[in-house]
C-alpha cells in the first residue's frame, strides 16, 4: 500500500475550514477503481472524472489499483471544485510519481486537459494558512492575493506547473508575477455629479453623507433625479483603506463575484424591490451572504424603498445598528460583516406627484393611500436614517442652467479633507461613532447646548435621533474645518431630520 497526505481548505460562510486530503493506493487490488469519502458534495464527487482526465492528458496516467481518497474531517461538508488539485497531487505522491511533501497546501480546479482554473475564496483561505506551508494556487487567483504579503505562495497555470513547483518553485513565486494594486479613488462608474441638473440641497446632503458615512432617505417625484444622485455617491466617497479592500475582496472572493481583480473601489449594490429577505440579508439553503454583506464598506441603494417587502425592511434593523448580520439555518449559522451606507429613495405618494405644483401633474391618491404608503417605512427604520432630504421636481429653467455644475472631483476634495479630520480624531467616520464616542467628540458649548435642548424638546427627538443629529452636526463642522460644533451646524443637521407630513 502507498499513502500520502496534503492540506487544503474549504469555506463555511466566510470561515475557513482546513482539510486533510489523504490518498491510499492498494496496488494489490485487481480492480481499477476510485472512491472519494469525507462528505463531499456533487462537485467534489465529480472531481474523480476531472482528475482522471487531467492526469492522463498531463502525461502521468492513472496509477494501477484501488485508489481511496479521504477528506478529513469526515463530518464537515465539502463544497466546490477547489479540491481537484490536492486530490491529483496526493495521488501522484502516493503513486511515487513525484516526491512526497506533507507540508503542502493546495487549492484549484482542474480542467480535463490539466489546466488550473480559478476558485472562489482563495484570499480568505490563503490568509488562514500556516506561513511555513508551501502553497500552490491557480494563476487566475494571483491578482486578489497580491493585496496581502502571504509568504511561500506559488501560482500555477496547470497540473504540470504544480508538479514543477514541488520539485523547484523558484520561477513560480507569487511575488514575482503580480502587479502592485493602485489604491487611488478612480471614477470606475463613469458618472459625475456635474451631470446632475439642479438639486443643490440634495447634493449638499449627499456630500455630508459621504464625508461622515450617514444614511440618507431621499423623497421626490418621478424623474427628479433620486437614482441619478445615488449612483454618483461613490464618486465622492473617501478611498478605501487597505483593510477595507481586503475585507471586501474576501467577501466577493467567497461569493464567486471577483472578475480577477481585487475590490479597490467602494461597492455599490442596488437590489430590485422584489428581492427576498434571503437575497438582501443573506441565507438560503447554504446561508450565503446577501446584498447587505456585498455592500460592506460601500453603498446599498434601495430605490422605491416602500415597495420592498416589510419583512425585508425590518430585517435591516440589526445590520444598520450593529454592522453585522447573523444568518441562521437548521444546519449552520454564519455572521457576516454588513457595515454599509444606506441610501433610500421613495416617491411622496403611490402616484408620485403629491406636493408637485407645476400645473401639469396632479396627485390622484387619497389621503389614506398617502398615509399608508409613507407608513411602509416603519418608525424604527426611519429612526436609523441620519438624513432626510426632499428632491424637488426639476423645471426647464433649472435643467438648462447647469452648464457650470460642480464636478465630483471638487466635492471629493472637500469630503476627503473632512474624512482626514475624522480619522485623526477618532480613527473612524462620524457615522460609525459609538454612544460613548459621541459624548467625547460631539461636545457642545453652553449656547449650543441650550439651542439643541430646546430643539429636541420641540421636535420630540428620540435618544437615537439626538445622537444621529449630533453626528451629522459634527460632520458639517468637519466639512467647514471647524473644531467646535456651532449653532449653525446644529441647525443645518436638524433641517435633515424627518418632517411630519402636512395634508391640506
């Protein structure tokens, strides 16, 4: 009998589970047979056919005898095709075709011709491996791995390359074949705020939101520019830090949504209002991450927000408050990061024209319909929004006067300056401050304290609302490069609180 073992790993949510891939070849058996044990899914079981063809087409042939492959631990579900390469290599070692090397860590899917294809989750898996282990990964995964300095990692394009790496890896070192990632804030969406006609008040609100990471709810009639404004928000947001880039790239790698390059720009997710709770929050049979996790460190835009199912909106409470979401199923439970900037958009009523007085459009909704429509966004969800802003109807005069509109680049410079102030003060944006940090960094003078006290009483602000108002005021002060929060900053922040509907 011939035995060999290598190491690999699979993902459970975003958690890495290390796997021992063992091979035993019984050369005395007259039966030429394969068997893979260890609770593998269909993709793992089908690896037998892929590995057989890859070995044959790479010039190695199939070892004689009965081959038993064990994936340990046996009680952990293994999913995906990333175990193809370790299975092929451990068979070659057990058959004596290449030298046996136990401190070898492998992931990769094999083509029938022996080529090595990219796999999901390479970055989170490699971050967890032992630095002493020699690791071999598909060349197509090398770009995402270039984000971090992982030692002893080699990239291969085929099974033959992997064999050469075991024998002498000097020409395949990952550090020699990848380019340096640029962390600059480039306009990857090819949109710009200079294209937005009018809406200066809304632009100001979104500038504050980008600088301080504050949630926004925009309300306005159809065609007023809500979606257009939201899609341009990432162009003025601060660039991602290296930590955020690694976090987001890990998520997209595990979800199989990388195009080969790391996530260096803030994600922008815009799910349709018919989306289910599982697709937004996460879940399904395999408890996969949802849109709130894919939007981590970026923007989650919910257009036509009242049209989302009520259970979907209510499920946003936990991630909005905690920055994480826990997805529990019968067989497994996973906690995913979900610190996103929520931008909501809605019409003022079901027909969309309530409050518009242009002599052309007229609201056809009844009083009860308008009330019912606006109540679809519940009080607890509304309480978690930092900024409420009306997006007025744009007439021709405003549309035609925007030849000199301010571009995203100029807004970004102000946002970045305010961002730098916040990072020096608390190492986080104002929207992410805890209650303790709000008391420390959002202090008021006597006159400001009296003003805020009177306003909070008259407007009936809740504890959470008062805290959010102080955070927004702190951001407004930072945009003005002022050390202290003034009455003017508080007054502007209070203007962005939700206004009660007045029906005439």
